[in-house]
């Protein structure tokens, strides 16, 4: 296999379908970048460059598959992603760093502040594990093994909680990518000026909302943005509306 590539992990037919959708978006903008899928499914509508079974006996398929990537330099993508623009020189980050991720959003919430055994500063929030760029070397393989062990011991469900603890204590060279490589808030597009950023990877739970209830499937960027704009307004309305003071409206929230 080539040195660089992308992996997805999909358990079940629904998530495999989403992985195919994301992979299609990636291939449109990066046709020469190989894509590998770890899955428990067999027949899929997308022709991945490689397809592997999820390592047996693992409790967190994502972590286990990351450790078994066929590439020297890997970009892991969650299934609820869409790639909008070429990745450019993203992989060049690994010439200097072992791993790169983006900050999670909603950093003032207890959900994202949460750690396992470590109490870290507010300025050290969870990193989102839905987009992870990493090298395959001994240090990273050891880190992934520690992550799997911590996840198993913690029994918390969400893998970012133990990931935060491990990064806090790690000597790995870890870079925080700019948000356009893991864009969780599409409403940021309304604020960016043309030279601010190039939206590259969209990561939205709304891409899988049809799996979580009665909401229709959505995969159109315009529709995603419209839904997030509505959710943005509803969030402030639930708190009694936005104060006119641009700073006070944040300081009053917990």
C-alpha cells in the first residue's frame, strides 16, 4: 500500500453506507489517495482500495482499527464526514508531528471538559477523535494501545475522555489542526471571510440524524447549513434569547 491513505471504521450496514458516502466525497477531491475501510459488512456500493475486517475482540473498533492501518501516514475519518476540498499538504504535518487533531467545540460544557483521572485546565479541552492524522511508529502504536486500555478501564463510552487524559500525560508530538479540517459548526462559514480558511472536512452528526430518530436523511451542504442555522437560533431562544451585549451573552452562560 502507498505511504499515505485514509481509513474509515464502520460497524453495521447503516454506518458502512455513511462511510461509502464520505469516501465518495473524498475521492472526488483526492482521486489518487487510497482509502481503506474496516467493517463487518461485505458487499458495498463503493470500491474501496482496501477492505479489512474489524480486529476481533476489541471493545472500541475505532482505536483497534487505527492501530492496524495499512499506511505509514494515516488520516482517520468518522463516517459522518464529508470532504469538500482537497487535503492539500495536510500530511506534511507528519514530517514534524506524530499526531494531529482538532479541538472539540462546546468547550464550556461539562461533556467536553470531562476527563477520566486527570483534571486539566479549561484551556486544555478534549480533542475531537472524529478526524485524526497520525504516523505509524512505535510511540504512536504504544499510545493507541494505552488508549484502548484506558477506554476499557474507564468504561465511560466516549473515547475522547480518556484520550484527553492520555494526551495531557503524553510525550508525543501532537499538533492541533485548524478547524477547517474538522468543521463541527457549519455556521462558522457565515463568519469566515474569503481568506480566513478553506472548509475542507465537514464533520456533522446531522449526517447520521436519520439513524437516531425520525429525522430525514440529509447530505446536502446547503441543507446542513440551514439546519444548523435554525439550531443556533433555537439554542439562544432556549436560554431566553441573545443579550444585545456581544460579550455578556457568553459570560452569563454556564
